[in-house]
């Protein structure tokens, strides 16, 4: 098991955003978190990454990381792609990718990872000298994902990667996420588009008001009438 959460709780001042969530991700698995806005999905990812105050146990490959800082967690191979394709706007595409490899000191391996990123996202190779703020929304999302891959992740946390993208770009990004997972990288995806999230992930957790209310194989969840009605609009 690569990730395990036990009774995770997340607080913003006195507000409890995540209320005792327990979940797990196996090695090389693709797992999706679905639910309405404000259900606690992003807060769960942020807690895993050490970006917010939390209680409970977070284990990565059997070792507790809930007491570690964000840089320490990233150094272990837990890398988050933030919502909205956040990049360093004044840096070039290449420098953004190099920033992703900040903790990776092997120049040879970094060069191979860069070629792999260009394989996943050929448009980034064409834009390599451009400033990130000149890219389209879809290109910035690709850059944010590529930057995360440069960090040599073992677990990739992806927060709403298709938010605001056209249907064509969504499909392209879906394909890339599956290809990344096939490379042996476990993926924990937060996705507002429940239909797409259930299609991508082998398993899924359904969040409501800071709690997990359903979990199981995605194929089984898709067939449930309550999921169809509430999350798939059927």
C-alpha cells in the first residue's frame, strides 16, 4: 500500500473541513475522489501534501508522514498538481520544469525525465522558451503536470486538472493521466466531473460534507441509482 489515511481531520481556524476520513491507495493504482464543491476533497489532498493543519494518521509506504513538512513529503515522492494549472508565470516553460526537479540532483535522470515530459506533452517542447504566462489554460495545466513529473513522483495527487478546459483538451489530459499511471505512478485524482473521474479511476471515494459516504470499484458505483442521479445527472 502506497498511501493510507486513518481518521484524517482538517481544520481551517475552528471550521472542520474533513471529518475523520479513512482511505487508501495501492501501489500503481488510480483512485478518484468525487463529490460536490466544499465536500473536503481538495483539503484531503492538501493534508497529504502537508499544506494544511491536520490530525490523524497519514502513511506513505508504511511510514507516517503527517508530522513532516511539505518539502520533506515531496522528497519522499508525494507530489501534488494544484488546481487551476498554477505555474511560475514569469519563468519560461523550461525553467518551470527545472523547478520541478529542484530536489533531484542526478542531471542524467533529470534529462530523461524532461524527454518523458515532452513525450507526454509535445506542445511544451514547442513552447520551451516561452514565458508561462503566455500559455493557454490547457497548456498551463500540462506544464503544471509536467513540472510534477520532473519531481520523480511515486504518488501523484491531481486536483481538478480538467477545470475550465475544453472537451477536446479534457480528453487529451485524460489519456495522459492514464498513460502516466501505466508508467507505474500511483494517482489520486480529485475530479468535479464525476463521470470522467469514475471512468478513469479503478476505485473511487464519494465525499459529502467532509466525510466519505461511499467507496468501491468505479464500475459498481456507476451502476448505483443514487450516484447516477446525484453525480451523473441521469
